[in-house]
């Protein structure tokens, strides 16, 4: 198992390196002059040249990337050009909020997706099966911002049951109850969209497992149907389900950018949205790199779970 983990850890290095190159180059290819954007069109040539020198923009691109990479490896992502504080501090304060939203959305996605997929697989071609698959298709097709606005109009504006945005109440201040109340709508927005994919794959994997001999053997032994379904069949179908759950975590992290903007949730997505508007490149680069590292780390965790669920994977059989 140690050798398997070492191989998986080593394989992350070129992935993260490739992401860092892509992030750096894509932002460098954005049209416009960063110095002009920061100082304004009325700045003189000497001022612009001095700022370019301070930011290292007068260096060759490969030199700029190497300097940036060396600092990023040790956690130095530079300073925000607008707020004049380290990017790492900004991301640390916001990333935990994004993680709260992502994990809550993932919990909703897994719960709804697994239950819907299992119920649909146990009643194939029934009215329930058709309804679940129609709901899954509808969920996969909905943009996050559209569903978020729809939920705000319904539950915040029309019914007045839930707050429309933010993380805590301005009047009451930070509290667990306030956090949970503000978390419902954004997590439900992301969770419902992701649940459709989990439900479809769960149904497919369960249908394949239900046709195997061990299910007939378990039933012939007199085991209760819920034991056959939820303990034996679902466990046998767990590998593709774990795969889609790991993939959905990355989808939810990326979807949090739009959702946080709609609900004014103070996470990395909202921070990057503001940074894009002000051309704060260090914040944009740091945010994308942080999300990419989190996504690859989750994929590593999924690979480790693979090794425990199926020993043939870690032994290369």
C-alpha cells in the first residue's frame, strides 16, 4: 500500500506543474497592460516603466514564471494589487468558507443522488424511475446562477423564509444557526445540480450489480431486501459511484464561483470575481491554483479509497 501511495503522490507533481503553467500563461495572454490598468490612462511613461519594473513585467516571460513558481511552492503567492496584503492571507480567510459551501453541497448531492439512484434501479421502467431520471436530466441541464436566482425569488422574496445572501446576519452577528440558515439556499443550488449526475450513475451501477449471481444467492438465503440492496449490491457498485463523487467535488468547487457571486457568499469564488473586475492578477492566479490543488488532492483521496475497496487496484492486478 505504501508503494501505491508513493506512486499516486508522485503522479500529482506533473499535474500541478501543468496547471501552474496553464494558469500563468492564460492570464499573461489577457489583452491590456496591467500597469495602465493600475495607474490609469493618465499615468506618464516613467511611472508606467517603474511599476512594470516593480512587478517584474519587464522580465522575459520564462523568468517571470520561474520567479512566481519558486514563491508559490513555499506558499508565497504575492500581494494583492488592490488590497496590498498577501494573497495567501486572503485565500486562507476565504477558502474555508468555500469549503463549507462545497462540503454541504456535496452532502446534499450524495444523499439525494444515492437514494434516488437506488430507488430508481430497484424499480426499472416504473413511473418512479421515469420521474427520477427526468429530474436528474433537468438538474444536469440547469445553470447554477439560474437555479440560484429562482430559489432566491421563491424562498427569500416571495415566502421570506430564508435570507437571500451573505454568510451571517448583520444584526445577529456570527452564529451557528445563522450560518446554517444562510447556507441552505447556496448549498441546495449546487447540490441539486450535482445530484442528477450521481443519481444517473448510481442507477446504472446498481442495475449492473443487481443482475449478478451474488444477488440471487443473497436473496435465496432469505436476507431482507433492504440488506441485499443497501449492504451487498450498493457496496459492489461503489467504485464508479466513488469516481463520480470525487469528480463532483471538483465540479462543485468550480460552480462555487458563480453561486458565491449570486448569493454574496464570502468565499474564494466571490474574491476571484472581484479580482477579475479589478485585474488583480496575483489573487486570480492564487485562487485558481488553490482550487486546482484542492481538486487534485481530492482525486488522490479517491484513489486511496479505490485501493481499500478493490485491492486489485493497489497491487496492479
